[in-house]
């Protein structure tokens, strides 16, 4: 996983929606899991992350870009 938050933010901004799907991420609230869907277009993208092992699993919404909703947890690490 990418340990530098600044580097992670830059990587996320450069990645396309389809490139993000399937990547394992860690969120600012401590949860982690793979991205299963990305809503919207940059710079307001929201990722749906499978943070629970159950299937079907409730998904956690997470901010991807700087202008994504600030009330959501954001991605702090991404497996590249």
C-alpha cells in the first residue's frame, strides 16, 4: 500500500474510474477493503468499498478526490 498521504492523493487524482475498481484501500476511519464501484466523475468521485467480509456486504462510501464530499471517510492508502 502507498504510505504517503500526499502521494496517495496525487495517485488517486490521476487514476481513471475503471483503474480504481478492484484496488484495495485503507480509509481514514480505519476500515479497509477493495473498491467495487466509483460514482461520479473527477474531481467529485465517491468510491464504494467492500469493508465487511459478508456477501452480500454493505458498502462504505469514501471520498476519492479533494472535492469529494468532506463528510465521508477518505482513502489514505491504496494498493498499487
